[in-house]
């Protein structure tokens, strides 16, 4: 670890935060979690279809936009409910989360998506942690079995997108699904899941990073040889631009890799991603990134609260693994993000936006979908960040 150098660099970066700290509202995570719980209680009543999952909020129609259980975000709603039940003890949130698990259960056998980690570990994983039941463990093991069917040992990765047989697309988002595989080895004793997770991460480490430290969203490999056929912009502005949520997935994913493996190369990579983000000339002063840090209409480009929430949650874990001085700086950075997300600029008014907590996220700007909206994963990682921050300040 380059602890001293990182500390000196970040001390300079955060000097502006320290001088402005008095201007920021202190974030009380218990208050914000209670507010989020109230919003999700409202959201429960806004769902007009008992078999649907909230996806976003359509401001023009003033109604929730929903999906079925196969949508990649289906696990975030029950996952957020479990987090909020854990923090508030509100049984109606728990009961709604359990109801949603019943709708998700069949996805344990879904071999057509790499997002089964998002779908099942964020939901059933939280359920198992909070109220352990053998049936939850069985669902998660089956989900891990489904996920590893997408592994190609020649490429060294799990397939992300389903395309023609000559394509093997891997996106940085897939790093997040490896947590399910690590859990599966811990739960079953079978190392196959762990080994695949490590191989996928190592291939990503080798190929997904540009020379400046930024991350490609997608790579199309030759499934027969493992050679890179081409890079793809995916949800970024261009093939070479730093799509903000992609950088966030990388930061979170490699931090998680270090948690399980204790391999310093993953910790070093997480720090490098953080340094890249902190030092990018287009990072806004309030630290809520533009949807792409090279978007063409900066400073008028859309911000992405979902990327900020993921970065914030990742930082609050990452700081635990660093030297004391650097840890303080990471916490200050996370506090700044939380203070902005908790402000009226990004937190939805009570009883509005269909019950979503955060406003102003971007799903897929190039496709002109989910632009400047509320999103379930923005809420999930924001609530997770608040939970982690509450635990942090409660331990001091």
C-alpha cells in the first residue's frame, strides 16, 4: 500500500472539505433511515400490482414504473426493506420484504443473467443474515449454481450480456455479483465458487483498466480464444470515457474482493480507483458525479446520485482497511457525499416520487432511458451507506 503518499495527496484534496465543513448540515443517519423507512412504507401502498417490483418513478405520469422479477433490479426493493426493518424494527417493512421474496424465489434457477447476484444476494442474502432460515440458504446456493453456468474458463470470466455465440461480453457491473459466489463457498465448503470469483476478478483487473486508471464499461472477448475483440462504451459517453457508475462498481467490487481474500492487489486497485475519482478535473465540488466524467455538456450534464451512493458505501467499507490518517480522509469524503444526498436537492419530499428516497439518478443516458430519475439501486446503496455510517459513528 502506498499509504503515506495517498494520505498526503488526499489531505490536500480534503483541505477544502475541512474549511467548508461548518457550512454542511450534519447527517444524522438514524433520522435519515427513519425518513427512508417512512418513504418505503408509502411506496408499499403505491404499488398497484401485487406482483410487480418498483423500478423508477415516472414524473410525467406521477406513478411508479415497475418490473417483473426477471428485471436485474428486482432484488433491490426487498433488500432495502430488509435494511430498513433492521434499522427501525418496523414489522410492516419486514412483511413486505418477505412477500417480495416469494415473487423472487423462481429466479434462483435463472441462468440467463449475470445479475442474479444483485437479484438474489441483495434480497435473500439480507434475509438470511437478519433472520436465518435453511430455505434462504438453499435459494442462494441454487442462485450461485446458476451464476457459474455463465463462466468460460478460456476467457476467465462470467458472461454478462447474452449475444451471438461469437461474442462474450463482460461488463464491470459483474464484479458486484461475485459476492454471492464467495458466500456460496463459505456456506457449502465447495471452492468452485470462490475460484471462479477470483479468476473473474483477476481477468477484470488485467483487462478492464485504462492507463489513466479509469474503467472500460464492457469488453467483448472471443469465447474460443479469450482474446479481446473490442471494447465498448456501454452506458458511458464513449468507449474511452469514464462512465461514473462503472467507476463506482469497480470501487465497490474490488473493495469487496479484499474483504474476502485479503489480497493486497485488490486493495491497491480500490485505492487507485478512488484516487482517480477524487482527482478527476470534472468531479463536481459537491462530489455527486456527472453521469459520465467526460460528458459533453459539463457543467450542465446530468448528475448521478446512484453512482454517488455506491461510491459512498464503498468508501465506508474501504476506510476500514487503510491506515488511520487515510481512513479519516475517506470518512470525511463519505460524510460530504451523505450531506449532499440527504439535502432537499437530492432527497425526495415525504410522500412524493412514489416513495423513492433519492432523486436525480441516471440509468442509461446513451439510450435516453431513466434520465434524471429515482432508481431502486440508488436507494439501496444510499440506505446501505447510511447504515454503515451509523455503525461507524456508533463504534467511536
